[in-house]
C-alpha cells in the first residue's frame, strides 16, 4: 500500500509542480484580465446578492439560494479542514499565502464555470442537465472533450469524494470521541443515502439548511481560537509571507514546495477549475448567467479567504504542528485542528471540530453525489443513476478505513486530470463569459 501511495504521490507532484501551477495561474490571470477583474469590480454586487438576492427568474430544479448553498455545501468539505492542515504540515506556513493567491485568481475561473453552466444547461421544468459536458459539446462543439470530461470526472466523483470526506470524519471522531472508524463510515453512508436517493430537490433542501450552520459554527469557533492567540498574529503572518518566497528557509521549506501544496490544497478547497460549479449553478431557477457567476464569486471568497484561513491560522497560532519534527511525526489532518481548538477551548473545542468535520464532510458527500450522477448520466445514460447512488453510498464505509496519505494523493491526481478538458472549454468560451461579466443587475439576460 505504501508503494502505491508513493506512486500516486509522484504522479500528482509531477502534475502540480510542472504543469498545473502554470495552467491554473495562467488561466486565472488571463480570465481576471479579460473579465476586467470581475471579482473586484462587482464584489459589492455579489455581497448584496449573497445577503438578499433569492429571486427566481427562470426554470430550474432549485431556487438560486438552494443552488448557491448546494455549490457551497459541496465545496466546503473536509478539505477545508483536513486538506489545508495536511498542506501546511507538508509545505510549511507559506502554503497559506499561495492559497490566498490562487483563491483570488481562481474566482474568475469559477465565475466563468457558473456562467457557462447556466448558459448551456438543458432544463425542462425540474429536470435539469448541466455541467462542463454541455458547454464543451454545445458551446465549444467538441463531443470528444465533453465525453472525456464526463468519464474522468465521473470516475473521480465515485472514487475520490466517498473516501476523502469520510476518512476525515472517521479520523476526528475516533480521535476525539473514540468511535471506531467503521462505525462512522456506516452511519455516514446511511445518512447520505437518505438524502441522495431523493435526487437534487432533496439535496438542495438539505444543503440550504446545513450549510449556513456548518459555516457559522466553524467561523465562531475559529475566531475564538484566533482571538485567544491574538498576540502571535503578527509573527505568524510574517512567517507566512517569508516562507512563501524564501527558497531555503529556516524551517526547511522552499517557496516552490509551499506553492505546490498551496495550489493543491487551494484547488481542493475551492474547486475552481474542476467544472463542478457548472453543475450546481446550472440547476438554479434563473435566466441570468451573471447572477450565478456572482454567487460563485462569493463561494470562492468564503472558501479561500474565510474557512481555509481559519483552519490555517488556528493551527499556526496554536503551534500544534511541530515543523522541527520529522514529517511523519507532525500533527496533521483533522486531529491537528481539534488540538488547536482544544488549546483555546479545552475539551469543548475538540467536539466543535468533530461536529464541524461531520457537517463539512456530510454536506460535501451529498453535493458531490449529484455531481457524479450528472457526469455518469451523460456518459452512460439515465439507467446508471440509481445503481450509481447505491454504489456511491456503499463506498463510503471503505473511505473511513483507508490510509490518509493514499486517499489525499489519489484525490490530488483525479482532480488534476479533470481540470484540463474543463479549462479548454472555459478559455474557448471566454468571450461569452466576458459579456456576462459586464451585465448589471438591471439587465435581463446575457
């Protein structure tokens, strides 16, 4: 198993270090320029829509609010807790800077995916088909790329999310509460089945209730921990910026290593480039692509600059990661965050993290279940939907007992592979997105 993990790690490292750094940053920079920094220029409008914009203006399966919460539910998973901590433990404090950096440019990518997802979806009442497959096929006129994306993304959804999310849930519940990992896996599998068997309507209802709860609870607990170590904030921030650019640092991390892990964890946290935003926002009862694009702007902001930052700052401020120790001996994953919360909120802090990890992982599982369903339906037809839902839930207990290093390496690899066809479509159709980026809330539709 260790040899397999090493092989997967090596392939993922090759993709992230030599290819995706250039591809993702380059795409984000290009789109930021072409869209005239839509993430800055229209941030105020996105913020207003976030707090008050829930109007339905078209056909679709979910209200705009439910579509937004479904996207946020699927994006804010245990990668925002476990993944960020793993990245910092492996790449050093400078990882946080590159998460921020990628988050800024990635916003333009996710805006594009949301716009294209709504523009090229196929909606017949409550029956909606959406995702990169449709803008690759109908917009870019490339059935080959559409099918390539559907196959890769479908396999990724089925073999990544049931493992990564459940693994983190099981780890923190075993560490904090003493629940056997297989028990956590079985419980999560049943709870996931109860929601996804009802389809997107059921998922949307669950996401709209659970997502605000998980974000609010984690935000409150994290800010309390940060405030408890407020005196260390200047030193920690100085270390974050120094480690992001120092080639040979005192802690032994190079800038490129920090960039690699920052990009991988930033990507895993906000999912910009995956194409999943096209699936979620394509379900909205809306006829304005720009409206969904602005919701995507807020999604990336919350993920990259709020939840991911809280995770990173709590573990760095509390000092639970000993960077002087060998990598294998450093506290990591959800266990490190539980230690950080416990250091400021004894006993209770760990339980807060355990509950948040459950909510993060559970809502991501139900959101990604729908993503995978859309990908595999495009590939294999409607007949695959029900067997897929059962297979997805049956894989969840296996994720609970898997090795964490192999789980996250496989996640990195599969995420990287689905990015390439999606970004070809996003770049090729960027003219349509640029038109949407100039749309104001007073106009009807791009």
